[in-house]
C-alpha cells in the first residue's frame, strides 16, 4: 500500500512539473514495429490475410490514440520481404514459409503505408542491410534467396549468415533492394537500426579475411571495415535522393559512439561495445557530413546506470547533432526488468530530459508490444500527459523549406452534434497533404505556437470539412486553419473564422 502511494505521488509530481511547461508543437513521436521472429507483428506466423490486417489496424488505432505520429516498420528482417520483391522471397514470418505469398493475396507494405498515412502518420521503412539467414542450421531457405544464388557474397558468423560488407557486389545488391522500395512505394523514410558488422562473438573475429585480401588495399582491417560501411551509406543516400528527394534516410545506432579512453570526443562511459570500434559504423561522421537526415541512438539504459548512464549519453548525443535531426531511442520493453527500471519515474524522466535539449527533436520507442502491455502505466502516461496534445513533426529545411499555400474558410453550420466547418485552398500542385485546425476562445490571441489549441490535424481532401464535436452553443470561438506539406512545412494562417452572437444566434465571419 505504501509503495503504491509513493508511486502515485511521484507520478503526480512529474505531471505537475510538466504542466508548467507548454508541450512542444513539433516533436517526432515514433514506435518500432519489429517483424523478425514475430516480435510485434504478425503475432504469429501463418495468420490469414484478414487477421493480419486486423492486427495492423488495431496497432495503428492504438498509436493514434497514444499521440504517435510516425511508425518504423521492419520490412526486410533477413534478406526477405514483407512486400512483393523482384529480388527477395516473401518472409517466413508472414506466412510460415519463406517464399510463400499471403493468401488471399495482398501487399502488406502497401496496406501498412496506406493505413499509416490515413491516420496522419509518417511511414519509415526499416531494413536490416546485412543479415541474411537467422540460425542457418534450422532455417528453411527459399531457392531464390540471395544466399543460395550468390553464396560467395556471404560469411557464417555464429548461428547466422551475413553479407560480407567488403564485397562491392553485395553493397550494390543491398542498395538496389532498397532503391526498389523507394521507387515503388510511398514511404517517408528509409531506416536502419544498429546492425552493420554484427555484434562481436567472444574470441571470434568476423570471417572476412578473403575479401580483405582482395579489397583491403593496405588499410588496417578496422579502417577498411569502416570504409566499407561508409561506402554503402553514401551509396544509399545518393540512391534514395535520386529516386525521391523528399525521402529521409535515418540510422538508429547502438547507444555509444566511442568511449573517451579511445577518443577525446567520446563519452565518459566504460564496459560497453561501441559503434566505431566494434560495429565499424562511424555514425557521427555520417551525421556531420550530411549523408543522413537523422540519428536515433538506442539509449536503452536507465538514469544512474553504473557504466552507461542515460543522462550522460543523452547530453552527449545532443551535442553531436550537427544541424540534423536527433531522436532518442527509448526502451519501454525494459520497464520492470531491474531495480532502476522498476521505478514508474524512469520513463517520464527520460522523456522530460529529451525534451529539455533543443537539439533533440523527439523519441522512438522499442517496441510495439510494450504499448499493449502498458508497463507501470507507460502507455497511459503518453496518452494522458506527454502526448495528450497533437504535435507536428519537425521540419527538415535541407530537404524542403517551401510551405504550401494558405487555405481559407468558406462556411460553418451549427448541427445537433457540433459545429461543421468547411474550408478550401487553391493548391493545384498537390503540395498540401494535411490541414491544421486551431480553435481559440474569443478573447485569446491566435497563438499558433500553442499545440493545446490544435483542434484537429485533417488529411487533405477535395472538400475539407471538420465537425467540432466539442463546440458549445453560445460560446464565442475563433478558428484558424493552415496547410501542411509532406515535410510538415506549415503555410501562413488563413483569415480567421469568427463568430458573434446576435439575438441569441451565431453569425459567422470568414472574410479578411
């Protein structure tokens, strides 16, 4: 009883502190949906098409209620595909057998993109670039799998098979796989997680001596491996933008770039592997040189961790954004797993610390399953407090900084269920993707920086309309509407829709 009371007091204190600050109008709020080994979706192999689609819709509806504005969906876990690919077989995690298409047939990737966009969220396609076969001893590989067709490109390390990143043809192949998705699907971003060269196995080096002899050109092995990863990042960045300049490219690396004992610019952390020295991924270089659009380091440790404390790492990454986006990867899956994670204060503290740093633009949560479990009220805290109000996603002016034309109101009608508001725009270019409808009380200034005044974010449609079901008859309001493009550039505001009460009835004005 005492523990429950203390936990309640802690949460109340956090919420009261948060209320003193206006929530951010722009914030990236995303969740990872892992498909490998059916971690998040589908819940098991071999579900029917209808069951798969129902599960996806339920996930997206829950995220929408939780305030999430982007999903990161794993479309290629192990050189297989959750879409019809000219390069790779259907994933076994979808139908139970690699190479078997869904029946009745549908395209899960197309379905997921459509349903995500319908809810006003971004869709980031998550690829694992180099993992090819998981547990090769028991895996049943389709005959058209690339590890069968081009065995010379692969090495075995532990229980898995991997592309050898040192082989140029392998890098070209991976680039073509991803380019194909960018070309054919309306994705908003390409996303990689932390798997480049695989995590080290004790006392076993990665078996790439053959490719090193062929292509090492006198470099030491570590520098050569990093140059191989640099090369594919550059290749992919160029290929993505050549297909669609607006598609973002983001990386979610392991949470430590390099330790200070090896580099004066590293973190004062110990006992951890690092991106630079162990995974051969110089992610800070990619961010600094503008090869990528965002980093999302996986800070899966708690405040006060004895080796890699969250508070040290979040500040270090904030200092290394280099003008590009930086999001923080959080680990709600760890809630309740240890003493530090048994505190209901841990995740709220992490979100608050992230928001306090102006070079960090948001958060990503691993993984989807944690939202359903709601550990220590995590999901409730997002829905009812941190993400209670909607947020636009941060802009990327280096990709696009031209806002769409402003819309304008054309009519409003009182209905039994609320106020029906109509507007239009003169955008003939297709730039407008969404509208933001704001509502203010009569005496309030129209402060568009206050997200608590966002009534709705509405998808673009031929005859835009919104029913304000919280409208109270007799109360005087002012409405403003703006337009958003796909990069979340916001137009100038419309002329306001305002009302006055004459003879007990509202009269609406929407002229300049």
